[in-house]
C-alpha cells in the first residue's frame, strides 16, 4: 500500500477510495497470476514473459500472487528505472531481481 500511495497521492481522493483502489489492484494481480498459472499448466516447459505496469510487476504484485498458487515455478522480476521512484538505492531484492537502467 505504501508503494501505491505514492502514485495515488497525485489524485484527489479520500481514504476509502484509496483502500478500494488497493483492493482492485490486488484482485487484478490475483487474476493475472491465475491466468499465468493456467497458461503454464497448459504449455509446460515454455518460458513466459509478462509485460505489465510497474505496480503489478514488482515482486509484491503478480509474482507474490503467483507464488501463492504455485511455489514450484521459478521467476525473475526485471523493473525499469524510474527516477525518483524505482532504481538503484530505492529498490531491494525484495522488489526485483534486476533493474533496467536508462
């Protein structure tokens, strides 16, 4: 929620709207993770590349939800550098495995 708060702060909304927004993001992450797992089971052995927004891509987004469905599948997270938001010094291995620097 702290990560999302930064982006959400740019909009004029109340606290309830923020909670609803976070819940909708979680549902979106869970849905994408479920469909990824379904694809993986349908086409085992294939590498899957997911391109999505940073809020969904970091490890606490889709990957965390994916891990809850299946712990046996390995994944790597590559996030783009976004000055002031995501990059060296602001991301840890808990956020991403790699940072794509501009």
